[in-house]
C-alpha cells in the first residue's frame, strides 16, 4: 500500500462489505453455472475426448473395428490402410488419444456401438510397469463431455484399482464443474500453440477418426537424445515386472470383449531402437514374452511390433514418422488378416 | 491455516463477529491473542509452546533490562534473550543442516560416525517471531523504547496472527503504541481490494507459474538457455507475488482489525542498484538486518574494509535466515558481493569527482536497471535450486546463452508454457501500470459501489477459472 497516498477512502459499512463479498460469490456462481458451456466451447488438448465420445454415442457411426491407444497409435496407425488388408475392407476407427492409458481406453468400451465386432488394444509396454489410473483432468474432461460410467464399468474400476477410483467416482457434479477450471488456462496454451507450431496439424489430430496424426518435424539428434531419456525415465534400467493393476486391467478388457461377443486383439506398440540403451537389456524380450503368454492364456491374437520400426522411421523418441506409420499400418493389417479378421 | 482456505474464512467471520460485540479494549486484545494462538495451533498445536516461551522470556528480560542500569548486568540480560531466541532458532532450523554437513565432511574424510542425521520439524514462522521478539529486547537495551508493562500487549505483539508466520516483521516501537489506542474494526474499499490483490498475486500468478518453473529447475540440464531464462524470470515473479501477496493480505487484515503494519515491498524489480533493491525487497527484514545486525557489527563506522566485512556478514546471515540450506548462503554471498562491489564503484567514482551522482538519463537508467535485475535473476537461481550441480548448470546456461531458440517438441505443452508467458506479460503490464498510476487498489478504492461490485463479480469469475488445481503453500512459510 502506498505510504504517500493521501486520498481519503471512505469506510465501508457492513452492508457494503457484504455486497462486495456477495458480488464475488455471484461471479463464482455464474462461473459454475457456465462451466459446462464454457468447457465445451473452448479449445483444449483434450478436445479429442469429445470427438471420441460423440462418435461412439451418436449412432451415426457404425465401425466394424476400433483401435485404442496413446499418441503413438495416433501417429502410427492409419485404419484406412489396415482395412485394405481385411476381408470386405470394413470401416475401422482409430480412437486413440494423447496419453490414453489402459483405463481410459477401457472407459470408452461401454460406449461402443453394436456394429463393433473387434477391439484392437495397443499397449505401450512401459504401461505394464505402472499402476496408472486415469488422471483427474482427463476423467474430468470425459465427465464434462457427458461421459458417465455405467455400473459395470464402475465395478471394473474398483476391481482393478481397489479404492483409488473413489477419487474420480466419488465426486459430485458441482465438484466436477470446479475441477473443470483447468480448461480455462489450457485454452490459452492450446490457442497460442496452434498458431506457433506450424509443423503440427492439430485439427486432424483432434477430428480424424482414421489417422489422427499431428505430424511434427523430426527432432535434431540432441533433442532426440533428451526425448529418449525422458521417454524411458520411469523404467530406466529396471527389469521388466508386470504390475497387478495393468494386468488386471488388460484381463478386464479381454473379458469385456468376450462377454459382449467381440474379438479382442492385443498389440504391443513400437519402441525407438535407441531407447534400448536406457532400458534393462531384457526389458523388451520379457515384455514381449508376457504379451505372448497373456494372449495364449486368453486365446486372443497378439501382434508384436516392439522392435518393428527402425530408428529413421521415428520423428522423436516415441512417435513414428508418416512413412513409419504407413509401414507399421501395413504390417499390422497383414497380421490382422492372417489372424482371420 | 492459510489465508485462502475455507477454514480461514470461517475463522475470520467468527473473529469479526466476536470483535463486533466485544467493545472494551483489554477483552478485545485477549480475543485477538486467543485467535492468534488458534491460528498458529491449527498447523501444529505443540509449537505454540515455543511462542509462549519466547514471549515469557523476552517480556521478563525486557522488564529487567528497563530497570537495570549496570552495564554488565544489562549485557547479561541481553545475552540471555539472544541465547534463548537464537538457541531455539538454531535448534529447530539449523541443527539438521549442521549435523548433516558435519556428517558429510566426516564421510569425505573416511570416517563413519555412529550418529544419524537429525530430522526436526521446522515450526512455521519461527524466523519471523524470534526476530520480532529480539528486536524488542535490543531496542530496550539500546534505550530506544521503554519496556511494556502489559503482558497481554506483548503477547499480542509476538503472536499477532496476520503477520505471525510470514511477516512483515513488526517492531515493538511501531506496534505496541497502537495497542494503547482503542482497537476498532474498520474496512475501507481500498483495504478490501488490497486483500483481493494479495490473493490474486498469490493464487492467480504465483501458483500458476509454478507449473512451468518446477519441472525446468528440477532438471535444468535438459533445457536450452532461453527456457532457463524464462523460468528464472517466472520464478522472480512467482516469489515476489507469493511473498508480497501474503504481505498485502496481512496488511489488509491488520487494517481491518485496526492495526497498521509496515510496507514490505515497493517495486523491487525497478531497483537500479543493490542498495536500492534492498530498500524495496522484504523491507521489514532488510531494515531489521541493517538496524540489529549490520549496525551492531559496526556498520560503516570503522573504515572501508570493516564496512565491506560487515555488509558481507550481514548478507551471509541474511541468506542463511531464509533456510537451512547452503544455497541460501550462496544467495546471501552473491548479494553481499554486489553490495560491496557497488560501494567500491561508488566510492571510486566519488574519488574521481566528489560531486558524482548516478545519472538520470534514459540510457543510464536502462543500463543500471538491466544490470541490477540481471544480477538479481542470477541470485534467484541460487535461491531456487538447492542441488549445487543443478544450480551450477542453470547459472552457466543463464550466463553463457546458447542461442538455441528451437524449443518445439521439448514437451513444453504439458508445462503450460504459453499461458505462463501470458501470465508473465500480465504481471509486467500491472507492474508498469501500478508504478506509473499507483497501486490498483488505490484506483479501485475510489469506485462507486455498483462499479466496485461489477469488479468483484469479474474477480469471482476469474478466481474460479484461474484458481490452480494444485495449491501450493506460501513459499516464505518454510523460512
């Protein structure tokens, strides 16, 4: 407060203080009431969540198969290419999204239209070594876009993650509206980045149901090294061990497919060859062995792509290049066809 | 209890309701003292005993000092106060640091001592209230103030809740006389908006900037110089908004309760030289260090070399005051070095021309401002990063700029990079505006009620949308 300020500021009687405090509360109430509308109107990095939910629930879309996974799948699998290899060239949707982990994929399963007879689940191997729940922000995005888990999904969440889902499922609507304020700040980030990153095609990433690639430029060697270090940070030199929750989660997903009369296909996503120097030497072989054993036990098709792509077909430490995506998609298409799809 | 939590809102409403019906002076002080103790005990009830201990010791030492004329006895009384206050501070704040450091040195020399490192919980605000009680005793020793004969007044001076845990550090000479007047509740519109401004600085700016700063400084080797620069500037804004935001709220709440607390910040990032900076940054601490440490060491009375030594010692200890970590000593050392360097430069210029004064040309102003703030930014790196290897990496990346502007694909999207830039821009606009036109609450304080209400609706709306999901405690609570 300025010590030199000599202005006479009139004292506020209690009624005026209450009016000012009431005005602040009014602003908060207006913000809460507008939260669902604002959330749907502003651009955020999770806008694709809305696209996926709308696609699945509209009734207009009747895909035969769907592919779930994280941004490696967004960048690496073109379902139009996959369909070329499949009998009758069925329509398949790539329903992957940035950072989509196993639980997030599983949450979408309840929304699948009856037309879907095959669920292709791509699993990033390092996710097997983490007891990951969907984060609060992502679940909030799904909630704000109208998603409500049905009783079966809720039960699945508690069976897989024990008490952890309470943090998501135990929240009231007003609480979810409160949480949705994260979108306001991200709107700024998303809007500015859309203008600055000319190498990225974010509209496609948000709206494309076949190949939602954002196509970034390839990294310089120095940046790539940092990216590889970052990408392997959580598993660095640790021997492969499957955590209980991801194992239970994949089992629940396979069980869901079986229960609903659908085919379940498991794919291990490709890893950058140079990331191996930061991994335990047996990590890839052990992860692959686990996938194979799981597939054998559940009598499902497993496609191994862990070491499929060479280093020059990645744009960074994680994501395939356009050419890499085409080669990977053709490989997966062939394998799916051989598997009888 | 934090100022922006629902429990503090309830606490304040209950307190105001009680003070609204308790009109007599002494009972009102008692209510405020009990409220202050409850405020403190909300965090950890046991540590209230330390405040009570400090209060009792300094009240009695102060009383004895005022009555004692024998210099030796006066010195012994002062020593008793210093030992008890600094003893508490040392034990709770620094014992762990020194035992850990000794352990490290012994291990380096090949010894394996049998003791293990101490893990002592730091009582919130101990650095603030011990300095406050010490100033009381020293002022009486120097015969600058009389000892109070009212234990209730003294206890309230030590524990007054708005500034108890993070300042401003209040002097007895300015606070105790306020208790002699009738304490009454009052709130003007400017005070209302001052509190809002403090809350906005803390919640909307400081806490939102942390999202970008924390990942950069946790691994500075991963980022190019431009990101280190931006994170450092962001941290300079964060710590200012966090700390001055707290001070704004504390000053505002104290005003409502009828007390005036001293100014703690005055546009520190417009300082042109180190002395200027310390007249603007954490003013209550820097003036405390000047009056009770620098002057006690001899100040500038014993020649140039002694002055430089005293300056350096004051800043080293001032650095250590901030936390039990050697990086704060480095921070203090750098500020000491630049203060000494500035004095050397000034005396050199005055030797050449006794009438020399710093120039007021636009270019001169810009150069001195840039140099000072460049240095301040470097010191913030040493303040923020405790790991010496990381600190070294960040400082070198800051100083030896790598001209790598290729920041696409670094993963900045997940760190709210662009909105951080927007927040930094808004802070700069508000700062420039308030420097030219006066603080925003001065303007808002004069608005008509409908206009002020409209501002409040907009503020409520903004608070809702920009209140971060993760709330961080005030940075200075750890000091």
